[in-house]
């Protein structure tokens, strides 16, 4: 099948789907005509301890920016994910845990998840955590990570999950920024047969962030680790059994904070994206059901990590709010071998599978046999998230993994959006490989040129959203001005996504990637400024500039131009040291693929680095450098090109 094929909605799938073409059209029309009624209907899927009477209070005007949804209502997110399913689903499986070791797994019912969560909530309370307090969660992919999030929600505390691959320094800066008083972690994580020293990392981080009073340590490997008396507490050995298996849930206002999640921007340090309870949960629940066409009893697996927003919305909150069975996978796609994903699908009879293009590209390289030798007959829907999926990877996913039978939902969204905004609906949307297709009902994207003029019809430009949706972030924690400046100043009156996009003649959206200084490496979002700051920590580095470049597996790789003190000589050893510095400052995911030592960077006379030129050179596109006449020293460019050719 060619890459510009259109794959029409399968009639049999449409017949069983929650939403077919007619229903989707009706929903779109309703959301356009009367958004408040539409969204009130969406939020009615939640249990409210005090029903809301106000639906929406939003202004995207930078001088009066505010976003509130369902704002006189009260609810509890944990109750919506667990308690309310108990009457009918106490013995249904809430979580399937597949450990790193293919021989070890576990099934956890809703009743069990409820009890574990209540116990953890009681332990937090006993350690002085109260409503509004921040709790950092630094965990491997084990069920206790979900309990930790839900336990915070249960008592009205705010969780901030930090990806277990981040370094102690990166962890410390997040703990400090959100002012966390407690940390939940594990002794060690296990990934691909290797251990990750999570508790040791926490100990190092807390040297820099001494305000943390309590560290709850879940025993994963039972490694011998130092515990600090009065501060550290083992979950199983010391805490869990000492508290009640029941814990009353704190009803919170819809606009009370549910969580903070740090994400990279084009400038400065990572920002704490803040999501509130009512709108976020309603949106995660609604989009989960719509996009994955979820039906009771089905087994759903999202391969993301809970340290990213995908793990929040589509491993924990979205699925559990729908009473689904969600699979939590601790390992990696290639351990013990490249058949792991497909073996897990076979073993647990997974119906809906949601992963990232980078994983697909890596597995595609290993050949089709790894896929074909596993029984994938349980599958009925495939999903993609995190970065643009190239048509080749899309076709491989469709033809090899899905045997050309199952729709692929390519879901476009962001940490900031809380949930999916642009995606096919499996029973309603004809598919085009590589396109996220169309906005969900109630979502209003538009494309603007550099001056903010709306572009109509088939066009290419910058992606904005013209009106709010309930899952939208509310602020940057501790820095509301940064929220306004980052998202609402570029194009006044609109939310600017930072993404470029093309719209074709059928109105289909094709995300082209970031248009700002954010890069997307293996679906991990990174600010070039952040990586530069890490590189600059090396004592011999004077200056650096980081850009993304196309990478076959990672989507984008990290290319770093580095200037040393005049007296220092580039060397392989120095290159390794610089890479190590980045690993320590941020974590392994930020390690540059290339270090290009250069005596100078292309700067304008006012001292601004011309990144456009650096991007082109990193891409090996020397003919398309554009105007270089404004450079202070145009000779730098030739030297850079020479250096690139010699690599
Ligand atoms: O550039 C877009 C890309 O990932 C960015 C958001 O990254 P993050 O906040 O880490 O959230 C990732 C998981 C939702 C976006 O600005 N992106 C995400 N999904 C897609 C995508 N690009 C193209 N197609 C997608 N489906």
C-alpha cells in the first residue's frame, strides 16, 4: 500500500464503535453551537460530591488571563478512579503489572487498588501531608506508582511525578521548585535487567533540597540501602500494615490542583505545568473513552512512563476513571529480546495498544519475525503518541503489527493540553498514514502565519487553539507570568502550541514538529537551552549551542556545538567528559549524539546566535543556509561546514 493511501473506516468497526461518522458529526455540531452544554455533558460522566452549576470562565486575553471550568463543583479524583467502581467492579482487574522479568506479573483488582491507595493515603497523612502540600513521586513502573498518585489525590495533596531516568540534580531542582515536603520512591528500579538506584538518587537530591520531611520507600528489589532515621520509611516493612485500609476522601474544588508536571520549554529551566482536578479528569476520561473506543472488559496497554503526561492521562487517570483494565509495564521493548512488546500482548490478551513512534522505529529495524512469532489476535486498536510518526513507521505498524486490520489512532497533544486534542476516532475517521487527522469534538485548532493571520483551507503554518478545553493547563506553578508569556503573547487571544502544522485539502492536520527551541528526542521533550546550560557546566567550555537533527530511530538527535577556552584542545576524552556532565545535570536522555568543537559560533553583530544556520549544518544541508550577511564573522560558517563534513 502506498504512503499516500487513505484507509477508510472499516464498516464492521464503525458498527461496534461508540462513535461513528454521524455521531462524530453531531457531537462536533453540538460543541460548536453550544460549547457549555457540550462540556457540561462531558463532565457529567464524573461523580461530583457537589455538582457544578458554572461551566466555563475563560479569557485568553493576556491582560486578564484566566481559565476555570466547572468551578463551583467539588469532587475527588481518586473516588472517581476507584471508589465509584467498587459496587460493580470490585473484583475486576484494575491494573495488570508486567515486570521487567518476563516471568513475573500481577493482577490487581479494583478492591485491592482501593485498599492499597487508602493505606498509602493514610501513611502520607500520618507523616503530616495535608491538602495542597506537594509530594514528589520518583518511582519505577510498578503499581505502587499509581497508588502514590491516587493517594495524593485522595487527600487533596498535589503530586509531581519526576521521571525515574532524571538525575539527582534534575530531581532536586523539581523538588525545590514545587516545595515538596515528601517524596515517594523505591529502593531501586529495574529496567532491561539492570537496576536503577532510585533511593540513592533521592538521597543525593535531598542534600540540595533539605526541606523534605518524609521519604516513603517502596521495596522493589530489597537492596540494602541507607535509610535516614526520622525521615525515611519503608512502605511494606514499616508503614503499610500500621494504618487503616480505609481513608476518607477529601472533596476538593474542581479548580484545586491535582498535579504539577515539569516539562521543557524553549527557554530557561523546566516549567511546572499545573493541572486542576475537575476539568483535567473530565477531559482525560472523555478522550480516553472516545479515542480508544474503550468498552468494558477490554485490556488496554499504554507503554509510556508515569513520569510523562501520557502516563498520567492514559495509564492512570483516563483508564481508571472509565473502570478499565490498564497494563503497567516495567521494562523496555527490547528486553529480553525484540519480541517483548508482542509477547506481552500475547500473554495478557491486550486489545488496545498505545506506544511511541521511536519504539516502533527501533523495533522495525529488528525485522518482522519478532512480531510475527507472537500471537496478536487479541488486538483491535493501535495508538501512537509523542512525536510525528513517519509514514514508513505508520505502515509497518499497520501492516505488520496490526495485520492490516486495525485502525491506528495517531494522537497529537502536549503536557500542557492534559489530554488528546487531535486524533482519529476509530469508528469515524478515515486514516492517512502520518496524519493526526482531525480535532476531537469541542477542540478548535487554527493555523496562523508568522504575523498571526489566520490561514484558510490547505496551508502550512503555526498551530494555535482558539478556545479553551477543560484539560488545559491552568498556570506555570509559581510563575503565572511565564504561563502568559509562553503561550498567549505570540498570537494574542490564542493558545500557541509551539508546533508547526500543515492542513491538507481534506482538512487533515499533519504536525511537522516544534517551531521553537524545543527538541523531541525519542518522544522525550527537551529544551535546547537546558542542554546548553548543562554542557556549560563543564569547566573548559566557554559556550555551546544545541540543535536537533533528524535521527532514524529517535526522531531527533541532539547536536551540540561547543567552544572551548582558546588554550584548550578538543579531544575524545573531553567529548566524553562533556557528555557525562550532561548525564549528571539532566539524565541519560539528554546526552548529545554529536559534540562538534568549534572556535566560534555564527552570531549576528548584536551577539545573537543564528540557530537556523546551525540546524542546517547539523542536517548536512549546506546549500540552504540563507542569508549569512548579517553575521559578525561570516567566515565561521565555512569552518563549521568543514568541521561537519569531516565528521
Ligand atoms: O511536538 C509535539 C509532539 O510532542 C510535543 C508535546 O510533548 P510532551 O508535552 O512531552 O507530550 C508528549 C505526549 C503527549 C508536541 O508539542 N507530539 C506529541 N504527539 C504528537 C506530536 N507530534 C506529532 N504527532 C503526535 N501525535
